[in-house]
C-alpha cells in the first residue's frame, strides 16, 4: 500500500536536511537562513537556529552534536550547544569549496560530504570539480580534508550502508545530457573509495536528492518531480539497486529521515517548503 503523507509543519520557503534528534525533527528552511524544530508530541514547530548561511543538509554524530552544510557560506560546520559555530572545512587545496550540500558522520567521527554547485553563479567556482570529501578528525580538534570521488559531476545526497562498507551517492546533475544515477562506492579500510557501481539510472528525469538507509540496508530516497517521468516520490532500493517500493508524494521531495518512537515514521522535506510525515512498515537507523 502507498504510504499516506500528512503535512505536519509549514509551508515555509524551501525545506531540506531533516534529522531526528530522538524527540523531534530538525530541518532547514534554506532561503530564510534558519533551522526549524518540529516536536511531534506537541505539534509545535519553532526556530531552532538562525543566521545559518543557507544551511542545506544536517546530520548528527554519535554524541548528538549537530553538523551542517552551509551552502551560502561555502563551508561545513558543527553547531555547538553553546550557540557557537565550529568550521570544519571551507577550502580544499587552498581553494574555496563550491556549495556543500549533504553530509553524514560515521562511527569513527569522520564526516563525509558532497560539494556540488546548484544555486550560485558558476563563475564563482574556485575548484575545477564537484566531488565528495571525507573529513578526518585530528588530535588538535581540526579536520583533515580528503577528496574521495573523481568521477562525480554533481553529487547530491549520500548515506552509508549499516556496516559502513558502502557509500551511496546520488549523482544528480541538472543539465540534460548528464546521467542521474544512484551509485555505490566500496569504502576501503583507509577511507578511500573503490570503483563505483551504478545501481539505478534515472535517465532523463530527476534523480535522487536526499536519502537514508533502513535497518535492512535498503536505500530510502527522495526522487522525481512533477515536470517529467513517473513523478515525485519516495523510492526504496535494495542494496543491488532493485526498486522495492515507490510511494508518490504531493510535492517534489528534497530529503528524508526516519523518526518517531521506533523510527518507523518517515519525515520528508520538499520544494513546497513543508514537512511531511508518513507512518511506514520500515525502520530507520538511530543516526
């Protein structure tokens, strides 16, 4: 049966980056430079952070600390409990990042993030590529940056398999002649990536924006839009790329996260600026 989505917050402007903090959903309202917090126990949705420099993707580490990709600020940051902001990376080889988009933190504290360019004038690019990077924590609290993909044109969402041996990347360029694909990269022991496998090709239509894995290792992804193809939807892919389920959404979706008491509620952000929720038969991971 298709999942039934209900709007639980908004609409605001353009929402992205949902994360579950154990009690509520944090998500970004990008044009308004703020992070919102929706509490399902009360139904209240309030400002959590402001002045976020166009923060897009959010994630939490095992200690519950909040990280974000500041697209307008061109940097990856950690939002500290005291209200301060720690910059993890804003340059690669001395050149400014493009427009950090989405990120995850693994069990070793390494931060993986994508750095495409979607919104800004491309003449502002200092780098000659749009890649995925890994940030390794150092003893002094700084992070060392390493480029890990050399075949991406415009990477967007990303997630790790439950055993962290595979990194899934959404290759999602907008120009017609490019390929929109779900790719799987083996993660080597040293943190480098092996040769990518294309799990699914979306052809001429909009591919994946954001995604998560469920407890079974399947990829739950926001994809499609009203302009073309099979339409806006949440698709569930097996680790080999087989499409297991597709659930239509009322608006073009941007990102997803599992939440609720048993992590079986799926929260979806979208082009319409709202936060949607569906009760599902799947369970997410507690991260």
